[in-house]
C-alpha cells in the first residue's frame, strides 16, 4: 500500500485520495526547475524536440518521486540511485532522463469528459459546467513545448476529439464549456462504455501522430460513477500500457471509490480511477475551488519525473510486472521518500 500523503497546505479532509496509486501533495503554485547555476553538477542538454529514445529494444518507465517531509519531488536523483525489476528480475538501467534537467519529452495533456447528461452532474462531468476557467491558473505552468487537447464521449454512443493538442489553452477549455451547454442525453450503460473506449483510442492515436511524440497525460474531469466489462477494461488498459500513457482524474469529491476495486471480478467499477491506478497516476476528489491546485499537483508530478530505460527480456506484446525502487545508496541519500510508477508494462515495437 502506498504512503504518499497530502502535506502542503491541504488537509486530509479536503481531498479524496483514490486507488492504490500513490499521491503527491497539492502546492500553491509550481516548484521552479533548477537553473544551471543551481544544479550545474547534474544538468544535461535541454530537450530539443527530438530527444525521445526510440529503439527496437527499449522500454521507458516514467517514475514520480516525493520527499515525505516537504512533499516535493526529489531533486538530484541519479541513475545509480534507482533499481528496476522486470518480472522480479533486476535489469540494467540503460538510459536516464530527469525533468529537473529538461531532458524528458513534453506533455500532451488531454482533458477527457463525459458529455452533459440528464440528472448526472456529480456522477459524470456536469459538475464542470461553468468551472473550466478554474483550471486556467494551473495551465500557466505548462512548459513551452507542452500542448493541451480535449475529447469527450456520450452515453448515446457518440464521441469526438474536440480540440487537438496545441498551445491554445482558452480554446481547449472553451470546447469543454460548450459541450456542457448542449441538451443533455440520458445515461446508459453498454453503449456509453463502448463510446468511452473509442474516445480513449482516438486520444491515443492522435498523440501517436504528433511529432515529436509527447508523453500522453490523460486527465479525466469526471465523477466516475461508472463500470466496464473486464474484457473491455483489459483491452484499453493494454493500449495505455503499450503507449506509456499516464492517467489522472479530478472530480468534486462526491463519488468515491467502490469497495470492490479489484482486477478479478467480471466487471470493473470506477473505470477512470482504476486506469489511474494501473498507469501510475492518481485521482483527486476536491471542491471546485481546489480544481486548479489539483491540476497543478498533476503537472508538478509529470514535469519533475524521472525516466528510466531498459531492454526487456521478451518482446512478446504481453504484460510484464514492473517494479522501481531506490538502491542502497539512493535510500541513504533520500531516507524519507517514495516512488510511483506503473506496475506493469507491455513491450510493443
């Protein structure tokens, strides 16, 4: 069980921490990245738009870190401070990048929402109506090469990419706001589930077409009173793992995680929360006035991540267990800290 806590200016009663995924704290504003003078010993070449390592035998693992005293990402972690395990066997870390050094790939931040549904505000995405502007303050902390997109699905079976990722934050947020103004549809089950699957596949396909390829970060703005058949949730989870997507979520705290939150039942409740857990992300439940802080926390986690590359033992397109931990020297240097990464990967080349 993870131990990441909210420690900075937000009480535990003010936030819903969902899933087995670990949680980094909210902070007021975003930590600044070190200057060359502040971190000259570890500074690498800044990202130049083509620094993504694409080889025939490399898996990249995004690792989020936290200092449990300050609640902030660990600064100065080096390659030798990590240990990486593939199906329980330690493997060599062959490549290493750090967000502190601007050497990680930029983000394609996708807001994914459910269209306006009748009597479904807290359960779906209707709680965002009139509130998308609350996210704008956090979006000021995007890096200059990051982009923002938006997509939606409906329980009538429709889905669409509403805004392709670019730097126009206002248009991306307005596309969500306009969606909340259309006549509501009636909630459904199977039809809506299939529309969500198509929506997520569309997001993944659009991200893959971008050049250079960014790290896709999906942020559900969604109550997540949902469920999905196991075969469907497994299929979309596999696609997310193959493309190294990290899923996060924000809701207004009304819908909480089901007690039946497992992988061995015939259906999966709380679909977005489950996908966040299984991709190394997290789901935040906060009051609307904290939406910006929640998004700021998400951006801080992914901006200051570390990326480890290794050669998998098998290129079989199947799931393999993944574990990241600090080495003995790393534990000595960062005594009160924790790491977060996806628990599985799928080599797909």
